[in-house]
């Protein structure tokens, strides 16, 4: 079985990919989307969203990062896919799942699920534009308003030559409201031979096990679950293998947070340094009570100095408590 890290827009950037893949258990990452609207994009756009291209398309831990494209013009999608491939992308992913209103309003993401013929054209153009050795994958939802066209959607993508498909088991209208409807994926697994990855509402090992039963997919993509538990992929894999594994303690997660803060000191403007750490704590507090406590301490802090002092004091407090 394989586990992929989801391309969460505004959250899972290169530094987050590096931290999560360093923990282990993740087999592939996908970038935040590269918006293709009216032109062949310059190389700097791809390098900004996927700096791993300068290192053979791999994270520092050696995990491949596929470049994700979002757009509705088949020819332009093909041209930009070709450029990404020439820059070193190990694979091209196509976003047909983004539910954001601003994206959908400009004919990107999930709104295209109502146009299966166009999905076919886009995937086909991208597939033809890159070397056959480079995988072309797609990510969809169960549909736009409902699941009525799901079979037609998947048939269009498969017949266009996609190598893999990830299905977020909710419609666009569902947004991110639980539950995920994994059961809709099972008939597609029976119908098609290409690898299908299930996505949505996998927060812990028991959720993965339920997803496998309902979707018949052993392969999954994890998003918020991996941000809430950075070692969730390892937990799942060791549970399957029967190997004993002790989940990450807060001390180890805190060290990842400090690494993120130190990176933010270099990459962010001073007034934004605390943003990435606060954002990640928002997910971590679902699993770790200490994350909620730390978030309460730093949520109103803005200066790098104050944030640094608070993080170091929290680390000292945790060490004493241990």
C-alpha cells in the first residue's frame, strides 16, 4: 500500500513537505496548484511552488514531488505540463477537486466535474505533452453537486490516459463536512484497473481501516490527518505490518514546530514569522493537548523575539514535565 501527502493549498508547501516526509511513511507529495489561465508560465513560477525541482523533484528525504496543474484550457495545460516535465517534475497531477469559489468561478478545480468531455481533453493533452515515462495523475471529488456523474467522470479520465486517480470522497457541495463517502469508490475499483487512491476524513488508523473496507482502496492520500498527526502514515503502515510502533510524543512534534519556526525566520517577513507555526498548531491541537496550550500562549504574539522566547519556554516546561 502507498500513502500520499495531499496538496493542501496554502498549507502544504515545500517546508511542510520536508518536515512531514522526514518523519517517514509518505511515498509521494503533490504541490499546491500551479494556476494555468492564459499563458505558458515561466520557469520561476514552477520553482517557486516546487523548489524541489532543483533537486531532481525530491524532498530532502528523497520523496518525489509531483507538480499539480489547475486550469481549463487543454492546450495550455499540455504546454505547461511539458514545461514542468522539462524542469524535472517526476510526475504531473491535475486538480479537478478544488472547491474554492474563486477558483471555480474562473473555471478551475471541481466546477469542471460537470464537464466530463473537457476533463478527457485536458488529461489527454497533458498525457500527450509529456514523456510516456512521466506519470500523469488526477485528483477529483465525487461530483460537483451530487454523485450522479461519477462513473462518467472517471471513465473520461481513465480513457484519456491517466496513470492514477485520487478520489476525495465528497462532492464540491459537501466541502469538507464529514463524513467522507468512501463507499462510492468501491464500484470504480472493480471497474477500472488503474490505481485509485481514497482521500478524506482519515484521521487515525481506525479511519484508514474503515476506508479500506468501504472503498476497497488500500492506497490513500492523507491531508489534514497528517498535519494533526505527523506520523499517521507510519502508524498506518506499522499497524498493517503488525510491527510495534509507539506514536510520536509531543516533544518530537515540538521539535518539528521549532524547525518550522526557524525556517520561517529566513523565508517570511518578520510580521508573518508566526503564521506557519500557528497554522500548524491549529491542526496539531486535535491530537495533542499541549498544542492547544501552546497556541493559546502565542496566538497574539507577532514579533519574532517574543515567539522565540515563548517556544523555548514551552520546550523547557515540557522537558521538566517529562
